[in-house]
């Protein structure tokens, strides 16, 4: 397990403020990889590690705006947290998959304008406790991680293939 993720968990913060809600029971959706280790949830979007990809962090989104339901967001948990420090939440990072740069910049500005004091305090706490600085160029970073990504190690249930009508 990733040491920085363990430290994050030990802080017992309200992850819902940054779209990384911790839940004891996760209701499975058709696209959640069977080899996934959850980090947090935002509604039905699961953020996770996936066996076979070392420390890489993924989003698994049953309502994805792209032709993929599972896609990488960061090379590791540290980078995910740095992205969240820049973008305000995992949601803003997850949205990059379908956005162009101009739309992302507008979304980021809207996110910043609506950020609550609780969210700001949590971001400050995370930066301090995890000893991290915000990620520069978050859009380019995520797009680079997603470019030419090999998803062959992601394992899905039969329900995934049945739901999407994909041959196994």
C-alpha cells in the first residue's frame, strides 16, 4: 500500500469535501475493475489503484463522457493529491478526460469561485500534513498520463462485457 495514501487515511479528514469520500461498503457498478483498490468515491465515480499498475491512480466512472469508463488520472497518490491541491477536488481532475484546455480553465475558475471555507481549510491542511505543493500544469499532466495508455491489465467482471455488449 502507498505510504502517502496511508498517511492521508490516518488524517481522518472529510474526503467528501474534495470528492474522495471514504465508505465502508461500496456498491459495485458494472465498470468497477475487479482488481481495483478503492481510494474514495464521488457519487458513483470510484477513485482507485488497480493491481498491475503499481501506484497509478484511476477513475472508474459508469457515466463517463468518453468511450472509456476507467482511465488514469495520476502516476501515483502524491501526484493525485498535488492535482487536487491545484484543482480543488478529485472531480475537477476527473473531468479533464473529456475537456479541452479552454473548457478546463473555465471549470477551474468556477470551482475556485465556489470553494467553501471548509474546502480551503482542508486543502491547506493536506498541503501541510502531506508536505505537498500544488501541481503545475494539471491539464497537461493528466492528458499526458492518459495518452496512449495501455488498459490491458484492467480486469472486468462479466457484467461489464454484457452491459457494453463487448466480446470477452
